[in-house]
C-alpha cells in the first residue's frame, strides 16, 4: 500500500511534468511564459528528490564519509542541480531531462498505484493469480520499450545544455553581449562550471552519458577532419579533447546504491 510519503513523491513528479510541459510549450511557440511555471517545475523536482535522498541516505551525518557517499549518489546530484536551476535565471532547455524522468515516474505510479484503484484486474493466470488490467499491461510495455531511448535523449540533451550555458556565459561578457545578446539569453559564468562538474560525474556513473559523449565526439571528429576542413579546426578540436581529458581524468567510483536510487528519482544507468 502506498504511503503518504509515496503520494507526496509522486505529486512532485506530476507537478514537475505538468509545469514543465506548459513552460516548454510556451517557450517553443514564442509566447510569454511566466516564471511561475519554471519555478513550479523545479519545486516539484526538489520535493521528489528530497524524499528519495532521505530514504536512500538516511539522516545527514557531519562526517567526510557521509559527504562523499552523498556526492556520489545520483539523486543528490540531481537534487543539487535542480536547486541550482531553481535559484538561477530561467533556461527552458534545462527542464527537459527532469521532465523526461518525471514522465516515466508518473506513468509507473499511475500503473502501479492509481490504476488498481479504478480498473478491475484482468483474468487470472494459470496459477490462479490475478493479473493487471490490459491497459496497465500496455502502459508497462510502453515504458519498458521506450526507457532506453528516452535515457539516450536525456544524455544528449544534457550535452546540449552544456553548450547552451557555455554560450550563455560568453554572451554575458561586455564585449560579446551586443552581438550574442540578440540570439541567446545570458547566464552566469558559474552555470557552465557547475554543469560541467555535474556532467563529469554523470560520465563516470551513466553508460548513456558515455554513449552520448562518444557519439558527439565521433560526429565532431568526422566534421573537422573531412577533406576541405581548415587544418586549424582539427588542431583546436584536438586541444579541446586533450584539456577535457586532463580535467575529467580522475576516476570516480560509482555509487553502489545507484540502481536502487535510480528507481526512486532518476531512472538512469
């Protein structure tokens, strides 16, 4: 039986999903979008992730071991990221990964908790055990079939966000603001630093992020080395890869409880 805490967790995901869809729809249709919906989205995220973090880590302890374990927990990572975006100037694209996570959680909660209260069970199996309603089965099949593809979209979107906040940070510089300011909203210089460190963690802990990085690297590599490309493009790209490898070179041990935590807040692998 679902507890009050479980309903609160699900409410956070529903709030995030509905608010994010509204804000993103207004954004892509070039209509004025109230910051209320942006803040409401991340409020839902903070509620849901806070519950899962408390369940997975327990009561915070003032010692280095607990701090390190917390920093390696992907739910803590997403909680801190949601808090950062909540307190920052709105950047609509940052909502996409959280909205995708919440879509899968909302569908799973609907199937496992809400549907059994309104839909009769299906015919029993050979062992006489009641089976879920046919609609619940179809929903489960859809979630299972589309999960990996959705996580790949999340990983690619997070790389897109890194590019967006990097350009946004440059756009805020006095020299370039007159040019880039017409095309993109400036963000703080802290945003690309925070998000780059977040992605560094994800690279070591998520196979989907490693796959996305490999895909983007291959595409850029093929573009800068194709016949006719300026030699300087390949040289700059090689320098970027070298500096990135040095910066992200230290290995981070994946959190042993990642799989369990992912089921609660961020369905990643």
